[in-house]
């Protein structure tokens, strides 16, 4: 109980009111700061995702054993803006001409929900994105052929030694091809050849079997998840000495 004489201000009450008011202001200020931090983080994350790096979820076994289902890889998007795509690169690209069926596997509802949440902050692609991941075998101007007398894929006449990345037990290709890659396009194949619907199987498509470079979202750099799979995605040595196609056809 206050000892203030009648008619005089209640100092205890004023002090309590002032304290409550200050606490309210501090709480509101902290809430505003948190909101600003969240907005800035989302904006920066969106910019990083749009122009620098983005994480992608691997949905299938078409790139085994280089990439396994449920792996998350970090993709360098600068390679499409300021660099070049090279033979041997692992690339993520948008479906060029309905390579994916309408019922392509997006995972169960929990997986889709988690990927959707991660996609908002740039830690994963949207679960509805129709993107693929393959290895670049030929670039614009290359002549890519399968198979030679030893059953190998060759680029501009040089047979590829694919043992370091080809899925164990798979042949380089059970589907023959003899193509010249148009300038501005790529010939791509999965490392798990017997489980990959890649350029080989779209040779009769109206749009052709090639992936336009402008469909490439970026070059795979690193397997980041799970932790036990941490690794750098390097270009295999066999692609280091491919000659230029002298004939251009």
C-alpha cells in the first residue's frame, strides 16, 4: 500500500507504469529488429540463389554412383552467367522438351514439404521444379559417337575411359548414336546409363536430343548432404585432352 498523502501523486504507480511502457517499447523494438533481420536474410538468400549458388535435391538414381538419391548438391550458377560449360561437368538444367513425364517422382508429402520450406530460403529447388542432372559428354561442335569396336563412347574421335564414373556393370551405352552437337547446345548422359533417360533417348524428338546451354541452371560443385557423402564434383581426367572436331560435322 502506498504511503502518499491524499491528493498527492502516487509515485509507485507512476514508476510501475513507466516501467511497463519501457518494457513494451523494448519488446516492440526487438521484434522490429528481428523482422528486419529475417527480411534481409530472405532477400540475400534470394539473390544468392538467383545469381550465385543453389542447392538441389537428387530425386533418382540416374547419376549413380556419382550422385545418389536424396543427395543434396551445391550448384554454381556463375558458370552459366560468366563462364563456360565444359565436357565432363555435372550440370543441372531445366527440362528442355518434356523429358520428364507428368508423373515424375517428387517424393512423399513430408519430403515435398521440407523441400518447399528449404526452397523459400534458397537451400533447395522447389519440389515442383522440372529440373534434371546429367554429365556433359559433348559441347557445341563436338562429334559424339557410340560405340566403337570396344564398345566405348568417343568424342571427336577420342574414346572415353569412363571407368571412374560409369555405374558398375553398365555398358557405355546400349543405344547407338552418331551426332554432331549444335553450337549453343550440349549432349548429356547419366552416369548410371541403364537408368538414365538422357540425350540418347530423345534422338527422335521434334526438338532433338540436345540441351540448349540457356537451359542450364548451373554446374554441380559439391555434394553437401548427407555429411557422409561430402565430396567435390570434379571433371574426370578422360575429358582433359579431347581434340577439336576438325571437320565440324
